[in-house]
């Protein structure tokens, strides 16, 4: 082996989706922190009390985890629901036999095989099992 490394894309190019996602996540979390801190300061001022970071952080973390919990449950439903519907086959995703047969016929035509003369493996096995030969 020559010891030469294969050309790899630059880090930014290879992980651009993850980087953009991380930047959006940190930006949204910083925005939530900022606006929630402003709201907590305004509430404290309205009630004549002082803003305390020790009281704010548990409230911020609680709001963050509640938000993440609802998003996580939504994601679980989307992934689980998609898997169930894919397994069961929803009416929107299920292909009809005619459509599948047309696709198989097109593949056979591409390979120069006449679909009317083609014997499927299952049909050949059934004929052999019944004592018929093809």
C-alpha cells in the first residue's frame, strides 16, 4: 500500500448538516435563555422583588426539559408511526398489484425478455411440485 490517504472532503463540507444543526440549536437555546431571563426580570420588577439567578436557572431548565420532552415524544410518534404504517402499509403507500406487475414487466422488457413467456420461480417450483414440467 502506498500509504497515501484517500481524498476526504473538508471537515466543514463533510459535517455541514451537523454544524448547521448545532448552530441552530445553540442559537435557539440562547434565544430562549435571553427572552426567558428578560421575562423573569420584568416579572420580578412588577412584583417589587429582585431578579435572582438562583431562582431563574431551575425555572429555565424546567422549561427547557418540558420543551424537549414534548419534541422528543413528537419525534418518537413520527418515527414509530412511520414504521407502523410502513409495516402495515397505509392506503397512500401501498402499491397495487397492477402497478407492481407493470414495473416487473418493464424490467423484463429492458433485459430483452418477453413477460408473457417468463415463468416466475414460484410458478416453476409449484409446477415441479405438482408433477408438471416446464
